[in-house]
C-alpha cells in the first residue's frame, strides 16, 4: 500500500478516524504479511465513521467486507459500542452485548462481513496512542510516563487529560534515532515492537476479517 489520501472506495475497506490510524494499520499488516487486499477511508472523526458505516451498507456499491477501527474513548467504550450496536441491529446483524477482546465480527444474510476493533484492546477506554505505547519497551515507556507526570505537576503541560497517552508516546518517540517520527513509521523502524502480543492480536483480527473463507465469527 502506497501513501495516498486514504479516501478509497471498493468492496473491501477499513474505516478509521484519521490517517495516522491508517499508517499504523499498514505497518502492522506489513510486519505480519497480512494480505493488502483492502482500502482505507479516513473519515476525520468517530462520528463520521459511525455515519459512513450505515451509508456504505445502504449504498448502491456492493460491499464485501467492512472493517471499523475506532478509539474507545470520547465518551467511553460502552457508549461507542452502543452506537455501533444500534446501527447494526437496524441492518439485521446479530450483535453481542459487549465487544469481543479479540475484535468483534458480524455476519448477516446478503450483507457484508463487518469487523470492529476498539483501540486500544477492545476492553478499556483509550485511543490509538494507548495501543502504540503498549508496543514500546516497558521500562522506557514507564520512564516516559514519569516524565509526563513530573511535567504536569510542574505545570509545564497544557494537554487535555484524555490526551495523556499522546503525550506519553510522543515523549518516548522523542528519544529515538529519528525524534518525533510518526507512529506508523515508528513501527516500521522498530522503535515500536510489532512483535508484542497486542499487535499480534490486531493482525489476527485483520487476517480473520479479510480472509476469503471467513463467513462471520462472533
């Protein structure tokens, strides 16, 4: 997958909030040789992802597979799950009461396969940056956390509380060979370790979702 505007159309697609998510997903795919058989649409916000999903289901183009990757926060995982659930129930999908920690898959007659992953791990409130800092060396990311905490105590910070994970991961990345590299590139450059269990689980989610013989797993 080459860099592009991430506004693809086609029968297999992953909907994300932003372009950074797309770059991280591409890096994970390449690390695990996940077949690059799908495109991306960076919607711009979680609300726009939730609007685009039913639009795709109702559209004239025949969709085969739709992946949805959303941050679990703002306001929280439960609220995001309810938003997805309400939309999919209306479309005839059977939806469990809570997300599967391995990613949740949906199937319905004459409907595209759908897979949903909530960053970071389908279990806790968080965002893409929480996923990424779990790929960092543990002692180093713990030190980055302590640096951010100290800076906050000294009133050197101005970030919103729910953006603390962003501050932590970018503090860590400031220490790398190419300070400030983007998250996707950090995975490719091995400043973030795609071999960590969470990255492997996410790669398995993508493999299951886009495999040709998958007919829906819940």
